[in-house]
């Protein structure tokens, strides 16, 4: 790329038509590892280097004189042509990810950059595009994603990876599970993963938000009712326990139910039976219960706000999900996941976020956790008209001064990196080579990071 820039600065593309200039041009272009081609103002290809031949499978002889869209067959050629945009506004495009169809009909991901082509008098001759095959990088990205993706839950955090290892064993059993975590940490995703890996996976997974309904409605929602149980009860209605028969019932925000409802739910869990509203006979159920809460139920038990016997009945196996601020290393993975999701949903081709935007996203404290990050990316999709999400596409709330709270205070990117590396080192008993292997970097890189961040090594 540097050779190409130097060559362009010397304005040697001026005499593109002469044989001597073409020979010299081809020698220079063929020495560049990236694919390079130039077009005139009519979009006809005027030069095409050997790396371009290799990536596209099209020979120089075939390419010269052809419209560039007929050679590259890129997914942006018709509507969002980068060369056309550069020719129109004079701005370079750097490393935009697109897909082309090569001579064998195979779809290839490439990264392209564009610039204007002028003669020594400043007259516009056309444009130049450089590109490189990023198939290997894309394959590596997929491998990394698969490594840190478990049943649609994405994380490289050590606590989450330990949980991933346990979930199959938890799923195999039939015990009641309690999932604790702040709102937006993915409690329902964990519950669904347990169900989908369990022997009950062919039966229904039914979710109920206990905080959304008052007692009378929650009772009829859970246990159903018989015709005539109340004024509008014209016919029998099955409850969620009935609908979840042989499957899993997910009771979200169980810490919000009233004491009277706690008594009724305890009886159902103890005796494995329930009575629909207006019913006279108990019905046996075969339902696995997974409960979730964003409250500290142990503290609520001590304060007398949650029944101790119910707590122990649902707390057979407890899972505690860390908030996003404690797993900041997951943010780049999650951003990539949400970008792929919204690209598919909104038929867009957003490639990622720029460095400044990533710095802002890594410095925010996320009181709404993963759900809030998803909303931030979805909002950015609405505003982003280019292939890269920029700082201007982020909501103002990310730049507001946070409260003076150690948990909520937004940290700088350097602070985040310091905390993350210190945690990894602690996990590996300050063994740098071992920590470097976990991080996937060379130990010399880790030593440089330790020195630059001022991390004090401990025993």
C-alpha cells in the first residue's frame, strides 16, 4: 500500500495510455501484495495487478476495459459503490468490508480502500481501489465466536465459561434452579439453555414474569381457572403449569411475589399438585421449575420479606450471573454479535465500530447490562448511513457524568484494561506465560502491557 501511495504521489498514472507507462505501472502494481485496479471516469478498468487476478480469478487481459462491477460483482456495486462515492465527494474509503463473486462463482469477503486518481495538473483521471481477501480472518472470527458461544450466550469471561461447563450437568438433573442477576444479564437465556439441553427439551418452555401481574391474575395465570370461577370465566382456561407439563416453567422475578402467593407456590412445589381457580380437585404436575430474580433473596429472607422455606425449595442449585461491568472483555464479542443480528434483521451491511466508539463503549458502566448494549447498537443502526458506527451515533447518556459510585463510575479504557489483565493474572496465580496463553497473546506482549499499565505483580 505504501508503494502504491508513493507511486501515486509521483503522478505516474498521467500517461496511462502509453505502452512504456503501462509496463512500468504493471511492474509497480505487481509488487504490491494487495489487489489493485484503476478505473477511468467511465468506470472502465485501466489497470489490474497480479494480486487482483489471484483474488478474483479474472486475468488482467480479461479485466482491462471492462466495467469494474462486471469484474468484481460486489454486493455494493449497484447501490453503494465505494468508487462512485469517492469520485463524487473526493473522500477516501478505508478498509470497508464487502463481498465479491470470484470467477468460480464463490462468494469472498474482501476489505477495500479507494482514492481519487489525478494527473499533475489536478485533473481527475478516475479512481483506484485496493483490496485484500479476508477469508482467513473471517474463518478465524467464526472459530473465536464458536469458542465463546454457548446456546446463544456469548462470553469469554472466566465465570461465564465455568458456567458453560456446568450447564449440561445442571440440565441433565431435574432439580429446581435459581438464577440470580441484575436485569438484562441474560437470565432467561440461561434458563432456555438448561431446558434445551435437558431430557425435557421436546416439551414446552413456558415463561412467566411474576412482577407484571397482581396476585389474583398471577394465580389464574399459573394455575388456570374453571368456568364460572368469576364473572368473565365463560370456559375453562389452562394455566402455565398445565401448558408446561413435562417441560420447564420459568418464573422470572420471583422475588416480587407477595407473601400470600409465596404460600401457594410453596405448596405447589412441595406437593407437586395445584388447584385451578374455582376447582375442587388437585391436579398433579410434572414440571421443572427454574426461578430467576434480580433481588438478593437471602437478604429478603433475613428481613422477613421472603419465606425461608420457599427460598430453600427453589434454591437447590443457584446460578449467579455477573453484570456486564464485571465482564467488560465480552463487550467486543457482544458488539459483533449484535451487529450481525441487526444486519440480518434490517438488511444492512454495517461492518463494525471505529476505535473511538469502541473506547466509549468500553468505558460505560451499563446499568441496563447486555440489554442496554443491544439497545445502543440498535439505535446506532438507525442513525448510521455508512459502514462504520461512529461516536456521533451513540446516545448522549453514554457521555453524561455518572454518579460518584464505585460500581457505577465509568472507567477509562485504560482502567478497564488494567482491571481485566489484573483479574486474568490473579486467575493464573500471576503466572505470565499461562496468563498469556489464556489471553491468546505472546508473553512478551503481556509483559509490555503489565509495564505500560503499571500493574504490580504479586505472589
